[in-house]
């Protein structure tokens, strides 16, 4: 955030909440804390610039006057844990929770977030970290319905019980060129055997456009190998291949 010629840097937790701001000297100039539904438990800023910060819980814009969050499609009231207006989207008959016009994040704010007030996303599957929330907030929100419905039908089932997170950030196999794609790699045990999977947000390549993808990995001698089997993906928006460009 830039203001009055000064630059402040946002710091997030794994839920995507803004928990601190630092200045150009890495000094903490603001600290924040919230409960599971987004009620502000702590908001301390030491500079005039930091006091103007509009972002908070899950990276949403916070209106201090009415103590509600603006999620583009409508306002969310953290005290009540509901939206103040009915959902403009009727929801999905295959997922009854989405047909409640007022509930927030399918009544599961710990594991879900709603980037635009229309569709809840499973946090560990789609974003994994606040940095990813911030970086891809616009495309996630714009194509949220399509992606969230797919997540609801495939990712939630695949996720099951909370697994062990191996990495949050750019994911790739050992030896792959480039920086990899933003996402989360996790492990689960099935029949006594550990398996590794990832959920990644991909820029356009191989004709898939912007897409979400789940990959299977194996680990041998400290190196990650990606399997060509079991890959699942959904294209959110068709676009020209960007693989040759910086991701």
C-alpha cells in the first residue's frame, strides 16, 4: 500500500487475513487479529498511513463505520455471521448449502472463504495462503462460480480429513523449469501408505487457459516427481498460452 510517499507491506496468515503491516524498514506499524467469523479482536496502527488500511479478515475491505466487510456483491456482517442481502446467485441444487441466500462460507469460515459474496471456496484446496488470496483475488472472484462448483464436487471429496501440508507457495516437480504454480502440496495416508497431491492455480498453457489443477506426486531421495496419472483440472477462462511469459 502506498500513501504520502510511503510504502507499507501486507502480511497474511494461512486464512488470508491481514495480520500486520510493515514499513520500508521492516518495522511493524500495524497488527490485527480476528475470530473465526471475522470480528475484529485487535486493530492497532502506529502511523497515519497504517490507520487508513481498508483490508482485514480474509483480505476483505472493512467498513469501520458499519463494522461490516464489502465482498463486491454484498456486505457481510461478522457479528451475525451472515450477509446483509440475499445471494444474487440461486446456488447449486447439488450442494444445498449454496442455496441458503444469506449464510457466509457455507457456515464454515475456518475452511472456506468467499472472495466476491457469491461462492464459497475451500481455503486449503484453492488458495492455501494469504499471498495466493491476494495475488489471484480478481480471477478467483470473476470465475468463482464455475471453480467453486467443481471444487465442491471433486476437491472436497478428495480432501477428506485435514491432511499434512507439505508446502504452500509455488509448486513444481524437481527439475522442472520455471518457478512453478501457486498452490498447496499435501500428504495423506491411505491403507498405511503416504500419498502426495497438490492443488494449483495455473496460468494459461497447453490450451487450458486459466485453470485449477490437481496433481499427484511421489517423493524419492528428497526429490519430487509428478505423475501423469490422476490429474484433474477445470478451465476457468480460455486464454492464449502464457507459458513463454513470466508467471
